C-alpha cells in the first residue's frame, strides 16, 4: 500500500502562536505570521473517483451569520453546486475574529475577489491551531478563544499540535522537547478550556504517522495521548476530544483502529471518537465510509463518533497524487454539527481554505488567488 501523511501546515489564529514575517505585503498574499511548521512533503496515494455524494448540498439549517449579510436562500432551480456555495453559516460553530483570511478581507475591500472570499471562506467557522511550544502563554491564548466563543454561544474547534517528534522530524517538525514537557503543555492547554462546549482535534498525524517510531516510542506517545484526552475531558466535561485517524487513502481501518485503541481513543474517559482528512482532499463520502470502518474496528461505546475536515475536499483528491495546493480543488461541505450521517458528529474546516501548502504561497500563509480558486470552482 502507498501511504502518505496528511498535508498538515501548522497555522494559528491566536496572537502569540506564530512569529512575524518581514514587513513586505502584497495584494495577493496576506502579510502573515511565519508558520511554526511547514507542510510534510509526502505525496497522496491515488484515490478512486469522487463519489456522487461529494457534491451534496450543505446543511440546510436556515440560520445566518450575524456579522455579515447572509447569502440568499437557494431557489429550487439552483444546482447542487450553487446550493453548496450559498449554504448558511452554522448557527453553533465559532468563527474566531482573528485569522489571516479576515485580515485579507479587511485590507482588500476593493479587490474583485473580495465578495467571493468574504462570503464563502471568511464567513465560515474554522479551527484555531496551537502549533508552537510556548507554555507560559498557552492557557491565556486558549482562554481567549474559548471565552470568546462562550460569549456568543458558539462552539470553538481547537487543534493542539505540539507532540514531540511531530511529522517524524519532517517538514512540520517541532513541538514539545519531550513527552514530559508535552504532558505539562497539555495541562496548561486544559486550564484554558473553560466550561462551555468545545471540540478538540487532538494532534493531527500523531497516530496515523506512528509507524516511523520504534515500538517503545510509539507506546510512550500513545500513553501520552491517552493521558491528554483524560486531562482535557476532566478539565471540561463538555469538551469533545477526537483522535487522529489519518484519512481514507492512508492506513487500513484495522491497523488504524489498533493504534487508536492503544492511544485511548476507545475509552470514553479520554475520547469522543476520531477525526480524519485534516488538511487533505478525500471526498466526504469516502471519509464517512472509512471512519465508520475504523470505529467498528475500534470498539468502545456506541457514542463514539467521527469528525471530518471538509475544507478543501469538494472535488476529492487529485488522481495524480499531487498534494501541494493542487489545481482543480474546491471547498467541501460547510462546517456543521448536523451532518445527518450516523456516527458522523461534524463536518469541520480544520485547515483554513486559502492557507497555502507551500506552492501557491509561503507555507501556511493566506493566498488570495488560491482561496478564490477554491471558492469559485
């Protein structure tokens, strides 16, 4: 089997997560902070043609985003593609007010791409990444997001991304210096979770990519991840914690489930289930089928579910295996907590559309041309 990791670019919307670039600013690429990790340079495997369900319309919940004028409700004569583009913003998920796409929208009101990018990307809720190892400020940064979400009655999506040996020392290397430091970092992360609803996408690639570790190193990492899940859920019983299942083009479901079980993903004290397709392109239909197979093999309580990153999977993964800002992709299902699919808890935008993998712009920075291509395809 050809295997490849998720194309994860570590980005952050919270001040202090990332360090600044130089002072140059163009009209296309937002002047953004330098990412604390770069994308993993590994090709995606070839995938089957996209399922017809990949073009389903998004959740029909008739609720609009308060900060901006909503898109009109699609008429019956509109195509499914048009309906997906104009789907209403989720009434429950949180859009953090500090992100690179919002910076671009605010600074480029006269750009002809502005309306498309603003309505189809900037208005949508997306995850907030914590990708650096800065324990002294971590609790405050997490609190800023969770308290902001609680104030408006929304659910934030947080991505802790600091596991030691991240990306097997590849292009997204970084994280905590060792597992003891990571455990302490997670303690501080948990201290900022508050008491409201929150979704935690725990350490993308940390389980699916574990084959590069020795048996002992893998066991130690999995023990630390299980501990992380317990700490996060103990700190906030309303937190929903999901573990890394890779994606449908990577590990076999049985292999992935065996590792997930060792990492605590089958235990309700640590886990609410699994996540897949982070920073990737596989169709929603393929991910739904794959996640259900992983969950079946995983065991555990029936309450365990899955969340899927649908930010860039509207056209599925390119058949030639291109992973770096591949042409012809488009936005996937809009973020929602109401999927209508058994055991699928949410469709989320974990990777913010328009943030480059490193080919259309600097890795992790927002690139308007790329965002416009995704939003207008």
